[in-house]
C-alpha cells in the first residue's frame, strides 16, 4: 500500500509517519492544501492511502472573523480537495475529527451516530469536513479528543507550569479522556489492515476525568502538590475573557465500535505515565 501523510509535522502527523515509515510525508511547505490548484496538480500516482492529519485546531482563534477564511480553507475546502483526489484515484481517505462536532450535553459516552450539534466555529468546520469525507465509499473517519503527542499540548503546558512553580486554574467540569497520538496512529494501522472503513470514535480508554484531574496527575509526576492546581468551573475560568470558544462539557466518546474490531486503546493514565516519563526535567 502506498501512503501519503498530510500535515506530517503536527502531533498526529508525526505519529503517523512513525507508524507508516514507508509513507510519503508532506507538510505545508511541500504541499499547500489550501491551494486547490496545488492539490490538483500534485503527483498522486500510485497513492492508495491518504492520511490527512492537517487541520486548523486553534479553537479560540477560529472564533475571530479574521481567521474564518483560513479555518474554512483548511478544515473544509482542503478536505473536499483530498476527497476529490481519493475519489478520482480510488484511494482511501483517512481523516481525523473531534468531539467538538457535538454539543457535549449527552449523558454518558457519545456514540458515533449521535446528532451533530457544534457549539463553535471550529466545531462547525470539523462537522462540515466530516460530511465531505463520509460521502466517500472508501473512507476512515476517526473522531478523537484531547490529543497529546510530540508538540504543544495540555500535558506539556501543565508540566512546564509545574516546573516553573506556577499554580494554574484548571476547569473541573469538562470531562473526557486524553488521546495519545501514538495510540491514534496505531488504531489507524489496525483499521486499515483489517479493511474496516467507516466512522469510529478513537480515544484512550479508562475512567473519564476532568482537565483538572489530568493536571493534578501531571503536577504529582513533576513533584508538585496536586493541590497546587486550582479547580474552577468553566464559568469561573471564562469570566471576563472575551473571544473564547464554547467547549462541550462532556467529551467522553463511546469506544464500543472501535473495540469490536479488536483494538484495545490504552488506559489514558497508563499512557500518561509513560509520556511523562519521556519528558525532560
């Protein structure tokens, strides 16, 4: 199978290039996905697997009208262009989505077929991109949450704050599970190998937790008192802060369909311990 990784320098893209070492890795400098002519003119000869890890993920910045053209270009128009390539070439398009397509008001884990009700510009852009992907016969759409990999992410931020003696305020009423980019890439490889197309929720497993719970684990691992993390509600955290995108309070995705394929995600706490052990002190 000849594969191409788009967005190869992001957290998910880096994990995919390690999982698919023979894939052609393309970053923004190699192929500007927001340029339809560049996508159409690219040499896709022999490619039968498109792994699209490119995305605009700055949730708050997406709310700014000045950025909405770029959000649309990356999360919707570029996805449509890649879907066109996949359709023309008979290739499979693998694409990554988010729990932000849901409003997070469901009780319990959210299944793949839950009603799509995004709360933010970012969430709407992901939902629009999803529709373009699922229109393909040969597609793999993975919805994920709270991604942690090689690059900037919540865990690294909390570790840095812990090391600098900062005591942050972290929300305790948004609940979900971390997803490590390596686990996400492993799930893709598993589903591609099994020939299991369709839409899947894909996160780490284990008991759901809040952002504050995760921060406390990180602080303890860095030798800080977990009580140095100040728990606040979303309302408290956002008070007086303009331009913040609304977050889904429930980000817990149902993993039953993924697990039915034989893939068992790691418990997020186990994965977090390993990740923290790899960070420099």
